């Protein structure tokens, strides 16, 4: 699959959308722009119209693949791994499109790329399997996705690290003289569920329950587990995608090669990820920071982290889902930090 060039058709019309927008509660987003409460989640102003169009017009195919997450939870990493797994017989390590194209150019976001400037692009012209990414909660996905046999891969990250990563990301998104929120303000809003595509627990639980109900169609991954053993999780991902690695591929080191190609150090050093912007205006470089597990310890007090952890635990109670948090007082090697994508 080459870079995902989305065919364009008629420009988006505003009438129905504008009527909807007038009815939605509004809050200030972390980068100083607006958030709108839509179908129970807080949608960034830049994404609200594309999300509406996505719901109205997207028709899923059984061969489609949807990569889902909350922002700053490992999406860039997941995109790179997924693209490389699916295209490993088409490209050698040295001629992979990842050397010249951002992972976000190879696997577009429906809300930041596909529907950003067009409410109804002709997606039937895209080669199969079509791969899209989204931050939209499971309950707000188009019904055709939930009712089809397409596969969904969801990656989640512990709330404390995700909060800190998104705060740094929001600072990079600052536009003009718009003042972003302070970390204390962002923390307070996060605890109340007011952040891009939040509330956090509801987002995670939606995909977790879908995984329990439809394990053949929904794969649930944890960022921290992937960091601890990327090799095993890359194998697991390939199996879910229907293209498992053969014994010969494993013996030849293909899995290690893909893990290395998609590593933070490798992709961050590529010129394409140092320059250029996404259609939404976000610099490619903004998607690469450090990705450490336990990074919150350099920004939040243990008491704040504990407060948020307990808050999330209460909301996840009874679901069977637990999320790891690396305490500030742990030794670094116990937290097993390394550098991977956190977008």
C-alpha cells in the first residue's frame, strides 16, 4: 500500500453541521481552542465537522482495518508497525515508505485527514485493505464499522503518562496568541473528563468491552505491555491481522527488523519526521517526544498521580481491566522506560 491519497469529491456543506454545533456544550481545549461535547465525548473544534461527516458517510468493508486510541497513547508506533507488517513482502527494510513518509501519511486519521476538507470522499478507490486511524470512541463509530467484519486494533496508555504527553503536545499546537492551559489546569480538566476525545475511562472501556464481546474483530493492546515486549506483541498483532509471521521469517529476523524500523530512535531521526506538517497543520515532529513509561514523575507530584490513578481505577472497577502506572520512586530499570512513539 502506498501513501494513502484520499480521492476528493464535493466540498463539505455546513448547514446541518452548523445547526448541530449550536446545540453542543463548549469548553476550552488544552491548546486554547474549543472542545465540544458531542455524543458524550469532548471533540476538538478542528475535528467536530470531520467526525460528523465520518459518521454520516463512512461505509466499512469487511477487509478494513481501524487503528483506534486516545491521543498520545502510541498511535504513531501502532501505525508504523501495522503498515510494516502488512507490507513486509512488498518492501524491503531499506525501501520502506516509512523512510520518506510519516506514519500518519501512510495511515490517515479519519478526523484529521480523510474528512478534514471533504464530507464525502470516494474511499472505494483506495486499495484493499484500507487502513484508517481514529480517536473517536467506540460508541460513536459509524454503525457500518461495528456491524461489519472489519478489524479494530485499540492501543491504550495509562492515564497519567497520557495526560503529560498530551499536555506537551498541546503546547506544540499553540496557534498565534492563543494561550494554552497550564499543567495544573489541564490536570483538573482531565480529572473531569474534559480533554480531547475524553473522558479517558469511558473511551478505554468502550473498546475494552468491544474486545470482550468481539475478540476476533477487536484487539486491545496496552502501551506499557508493548514497551516491555515489542517482539511478542508484534507477532500477536500480525496474527490478529491475518498475516502471521512464518517460522522462516522469524528465523530470518524479520520481526526484529520491523521492530527496529518502527523504533522511536529510527523514525525520529528521519528527515520526513523532522520537517513537514499534516493537513491539520500539526508538525510531523510533534508526534515524537520520548515515550517513556513513568514520564509523569518529572511533572506531577505523587499525590496528584495517585489521585488520578484512584479515580480511573474506580471507573474501571468490575471491568477486569487494569492499567499500569510507573511510580516516580521506582528505579528507572524497574519501570523499563524506552523510547517509542506516543502520538
